[in-house]
C-alpha cells in the first residue's frame, strides 16, 4: 500500500513540477515504486526488468535527450502555462474510460491458484523473444530515431553565408 502511495504521489509530481530535470528524477522514484510493487507480488524477474529497462535505460535516454537539446534546467513557465483545466478534464475522463473498460473486461475473470504453473525467467524470456520479437525490434528503432532526432535538434550549424545584396555590389 505504501509503495502504491509513493508511486501515485511521485507520478503526480512528475506532471506538476515546473523543473523538467526534477520531473525526470520523480519519474525514477515512480518507476522504482512500481518495481517494488512487482517485488511484493513475487514477480522478481519483472521487477528487475522494470529497474533495468525503465529506470536504467529509458530515464537515462530521457536525460540524454534533455542534455542534447539544451532544455532549460531551472523553473520554466512553459511547463505549467496553458489551459490546465482542459488537461485535467481529459486526464480524468481518460482514467474513467480505462477503469470502466478494465472492470468490464475482467468482471468474470477467475484465477485458479491451484493449477497455476510457476513461471520462470526462462519461460518469460522464451515467450518474449519468440512471440514478441517484432515489437522489441520496433521499439529499438523508435528509441534510436528519438536519440538521432535529439542530436539533430541540438546541433547548431553556422549561419549560411548570405549572398551580397545587389546594392553592395553596385557601390
């Protein structure tokens, strides 16, 4: 319960803070709390993959993207300006739709604990890298293109030399 509260509180701080670097650090706390929830559910493999992939790779990629694009480090009014009421309304309505869909979808679901087969890292890895290899490869291309895009955006090319004006040539 405590880890859920920490995850919820830090995720709220991710979207409400005015400093983008602090938002990334709160994201680390939120993802770490989710990994702790996985540990409490005895899903150790998923918890460590959460730490390695999301905390270790995605947040680091996000920080590199911030550094390469030279995003402002201090407080920024751009992060909190705008129509926050519309954003809140959209977030609440999206959450409501997702909750209704999940409750309706799993209304009659029953978990038979007696016949449950213990899942090992080998079984999970085999499932992921046989049945889900294409989405993993697509994600790697997406992350690579995001990194290349951040590098391209951060480049500061020299201003191209402008052609002399006809008046300068005539003088």
